[in-house]
């Protein structure tokens, strides 16, 4: 099998997707494959995006480039070690950078309408999830103080 052409792999490697903000002033391009895709239930994601959860995907910074509008991204420090970027015109949340994930950029899944070839794989900060929406998928639910520790059935509930 070693000599079989790895067509599928190559096509993912060479595929890129585009996304951007709602008003269209910011556009980016990402070279696939993405590293991961996850649902985040942390308080910061929910509050800053006005949503019950936020789905993100991550890529290496060198797989990401602006096509236009880099100057229209407003960054604010959401913690001592992380910042979030949104469009200054339409407010669309787009990016997350953290010292915890150096060399990586996290991008809101809904800022692209294209197939990123990776379905969400996990819930993080799940023990903080809202109580007005049911999450009935079979994905792993992680949480705890760091947001990324496996949860048992008992501590999955939000307070
Ligand atoms: Zn915009
Ligand atoms: Zn979050």
C-alpha cells in the first residue's frame, strides 16, 4: 500500500477556504487541514459573542492569511494572556490568540460558510454550559478549572 497515491490526503493539504466578517470588509484565507474544531462554553466566549456557545477551529498561524481588512480588526485583551479580534464595522467576532497556544490562531467556525473538512470533535468548558439549550450529541464533554479536563456524568451539569 505504500505506493498507493494518497489522493485524499493531498487534496486536503492543497485545499484552502475563505471566510470573513458579516459586512465583508475583512476576509481571510486558511490552508487546510485545520488542527481541531471544538464547541466552547466558557463565559468569555458566550458573553463576548452573545451566544450560548461558540464553535472554534484552530490552525497554525502560517496557514492563515488576511485577504483584506486586517486594519479593520479590533483586538481587545480578554484576559492577561489572550486577546480577541472582531470587525470594527459590523462587530463579527473572528479571532482568538493566546499565549497558551503560541503559533496558533483560533477562528470562529461561523465566520466561514465553507466546509473546513473537520466536524466539531469536543465540548470544552462544558460544566459552564447554559441551562436553556440541550446538548445531546455524543461528543466528549470536558471542563474543570482549566476547561479541558474530561468530565464524569455527575459533574457535567452546569451550576
Ligand atoms: Zn465587518
Ligand atoms: Zn471559550
